[in-house]
C-alpha cells in the first residue's frame, strides 16, 4: 500500500506494518495499491481509525 499526503510524505506500507499519522487541519492523504500488487489477484485487509 502506498501512503501519500499533502505534506510530501510518500511511504510504502508493507504487510504487518503500522503507519501512524497525526492528521491536522488541511492535510490530505490517500492510500493506494502499488502497480505490482494490482497486477496479481490478492486480498487486501486494512483498518483506519
């Protein structure tokens, strides 16, 4: 999973990793699958709280 945000952070989150993020006013973020992950059949589980 690729995490990107409007502060310029770009991080690949691997299975078993935890990505801690403290959101602030006006910070935009997204999580997307990598091209390699999209190329194969897979399951994706995640939680965002």
